C-alpha cells in the first residue's frame, strides 16, 4: 500500500507560506481586474473559476498532508 510521505514541521510551514503567497497574488490580481467597468468579461469569469479550482485543490492537499500525521 502506498503511503504519503510525512512532512516535517518546517516543510508544512513552507507549504503553508507558499500557498498564502499564491493566494495573496490571486487576490491582488482579482482586485485589480475587478475595478474595470466590465466585471462579467470572459477574463474575469475565467480567473474566478480558476481561483475556485485553486482553493479546492489547496484544501484537498492541506487535508491530505495533515491526515498523514494520523497514520505515522
């Protein structure tokens, strides 16, 4: 059976920091774009969809990494 590699506390902190930086960059881009008059443009809608997918992926991987501690 394949098991996920256990992360060290430093690795978890680095991963969380990386995600936080990425999320802040998304927020800044969305805030900049959303100040344009056409908030329903295809570009904005695509960014909002990508953000939703990214947040779901973030939640999934956070859950997976935190659950590995329960098995070790």
